[in-house]
């Protein structure tokens, strides 16, 4: 399907590919991976622009149809469904010919081709793709101009998927998708009947939707059968083998050189010495590829505050009075919380975190934050808030106005910007560098609650791993919105579900939630009404504040019982130590008897305290769930 043969390519004097070669067979689902800036998107462009010359460095199967997402769909008056249907240019032309052709023979050929390509099911297939990518049934009849740029990018993706090209090229297709859309796309690509070459830093997608990995490293291309994890394992094994062979070669080289140094001047050994010199000259150096290091992220640990750090109490959230996006929200954030927020795009996830971050006033209800709590908020929308014409040092200076120039440069270096990058204007930074700067600025606040809304869209896999490590070391609370399942599973311990105007804890893990998403998609494919994800568990009948008031006396009883149990256990331990002395019974039998009686009394008291503790906890559970 695709052959790349000895491809060399430079851009502005910088070498991206040097004699790179690879062959991809028809039907393969291939993940193209490599660090940011290595030339992955450039390679996709070269493939798109390849000509049909038999001697060209890039050759595509004869008569193969290419497809890619060039740009967002035009903001036109055409409906979303019509725009998607027109993406299949052959079908569109055939459908028009079926309406206008008058020659009976040609008309018969048109209908034969329409039947062969299953063109009559086109509208149903297009609708299924659009709803899988997050559009509602009502959206399908709306004009394209009514949608934002991000949604029109989804529409463009829907169009190329509908056209079903022989070679489908995708560049970071999940960047504009939520977790639900990414799960649907993963499932769709598994079933895709032709060849796929996709650039992605989404580890879950690379593990579950591809059959091969095409790695762009050190200006070369290598093909590996299997998913990302298997490629990474093989790569580690190859590196370990190369290091072992290098160590063995170095030892052999040192041994030969030692012989040469000792006996070169001796006539009786000159021949052997010359022989070993020639062996040294013929020895091929084993080169260990230098690993590019990813600069770590760092979120300093905040000062400990009493829980809860934050509470939303029967809150209505939204932008227009009387038209809440979310109603009756009752949620709290504690010191050690690690929460992933899930729900389809447009359901209100960003609205929720904006309210928590204090960027959105409540329409109703209460927002209670702990005194001195600091909330750090990152959103992709903030990329537009960086000040054009200023560099990283300028942005840090606004937060540390009293810092010296040396201190500012030190902070910027810790964020991950060397001298040149520190002085680069933000508009010339890559997307990943802008994300790193914003995360660094967020960390300077030393937040108690760290809110991250899609932080990884511009980060490569290694940078995502660095972010996971930093979040797991961070001692504050984390609220995370992401389409990256691997990131969420590696950092979050529980879920909040935002769905159908409500937000509440979700009783399940990400695997359960993804299964619900895919089950909903299957119900759409079955021809019935679109299946909705189940609404979140019902909100509590009473707010957490009311429950705490109602259970105040019970909680005092629990605390008193716990203190009594601790005291009695300490006294029993001290008595047991005395009774363990074998000389006590001969030395003072009366004291031994007295201590034994005292122990029996303390044991009875401990049993009573434990019973009181159990009863108080049962009373608390009953009152809290009433």
C-alpha cells in the first residue's frame, strides 16, 4: 500500500529524514510515533503530495484513494449531514448522475456502481459517524456555520471517515475529541476496512487501535508489528542488548590495546602486536543512541489545610440567569482527592471546573472554600491568554515582580526553558512549549487544588509520562478533564460524571464508563433511537452541610469511643508487659492476682468501647443515607 524508499528531507537546513525507508501493507493500522519536532506531520504531508513516479522515494498503491483531514469544514449554510455526505466525492457524483442522466445504458451503470458501493446506506452511515463523534441527532440538520471551529474539525474528521479512503492519514485525531469521542474513534478504527496511518500521542489509542508502529527516530523509520507497549518493550530490550554488546566490545578493545602497548616495541612480539592493531582498526564501533531527556514537570507540595478544601452546596451553574447548565450540584474536594471528570463534550465539564476555580459565579446555591485555599487552574483556552510579544521570563516576572533577573531565569529553567527558549516570544513557541509554560505558571501559585482541563493535547508521549509522574508526586488535590485514558487511569482514583444537567460521583471506573460509551454507540448502529449514557447517581436528598449538622452528636460519640479504645489498648499493653514477667508470680502472688483482675476489667471495658463505636458508626451511616 505504501513504500518509503531511502527518503531524505531537509526543512530550512534542518535534516528531518536521512535515508529513511519503510513498507506498509494493505489493511495495516499503523501508529506513526516520535518526539515533537521530529517530522511526523511533515512525513504525512510528503505522503499526501507523493506523485506516481515509479522511482519516487514515496510510492502509494496504484489507484489507491488517499484521505486526510485538511482543515475544518467551511462555515457554510450546508447542513452537517450534507457536508459529510459530500466528502465521498464518488458517491456524490453518482447520486447527482442518477438524478440527471438520460442515457439508459449509462444510468444502469450508475445504479450498478451505487449498489456496489452501498451508496444507499450513506445517510445512515454518515449519521452514525457524526453521532459517534459527539453530534446529536438534532445537530445533523443544522448549518455548518452554527458550529465552532473545534466542532467543524470534528465534522471534517467525520467526512474523511465516511469517504473510506484506501489509505487514511490522520494527524492527532483525538485532539478535538472528548473521552467519549476518542473511545468511539478507537472502536471505529479497529473495524476500518482499509489502511490507516495515524500520528498520535494517545497511548490508549496506540495500544488498542493499531496493528503496527512506525517509529521516526534518529532521522530513520522502523516498523514494528504490534502496539505501542510491545514496541516500547522491544526497544528497551534492544537498548539493553546494545549496551551489553558495547560493554563487551569495550572490554575486548581494552584487552587488545593493552597487549599492543606492552609488546609493540619487542621484536619477538611485533607481529602479534601488529595483528592486534589491525583487529582494533577493523572493529566496528557499537553506537548507543542518545536518549533525549524530557524535562520534568514539578508541582510543589502545598501547605496542609483541613478538609474539605472546597464544597459546592446545591449549586446551579451556568452563564445566563434562569438557564443553568448544571442544576443542584453537591460536591466536595478533600486534600487527597484525585478525580477525573467525565462526560460528553457540551455537557458542562468545563462549566463545573470554572465554577470551582472561581472563574464563574454561581447562579444559585453556595460555594464554600477553605480559608487560604489556593486553586491552580489550567485550560487549553488559556493558550490564547499568553501575551503576544512577551517571552517566558516576562510572564514569570508578572508573578514574581520582586525577583532578580537571575532568579527569574532560574525559575524559567526549572519550568523547562533553556536560555534561547526563555527569550523566545510566546507566539513562536510550539503548542507543547506553551502548555509547559502555562503549567509552570500554575505551579508557581503552589495550589492546594490543581485543576487541569485537557492538559495533554499538545504533549508528546514522553512529556505525558513526565506529567503523570509529577501529578502522582504532588500532595494536593487534582481535578482532571482529559480524553487521554492512560493519563486518567494513571492519576485518578475516582470519577465525577457530568451528564444531562447534573454532576455527581460515578460509581465505577473508566473501564465501566468506556463500556457504557461503546454500548450507547452500538444501540445507535442498531437503528434505534440514540442510546444515552445513564445519568449519574441521584444527588443526596440533603446537602453535605446538612448531613454534617445532623450527625454532629454521632460523630462526637465516634470520636469519644475511638479515644477510649486507644486509652484502654495502651493500658492493656502495659499490663500484659508486667504479667509477662515470670518472676512476678513467685515474688508477689497477690500483685499478680490483682493485675490479672485489672486486665479482665480493662478487656471488658475495651469490648464495651468497641461495641459503642460500632453502634455509633451504624447510626452515622443510617442518618447520612436517610
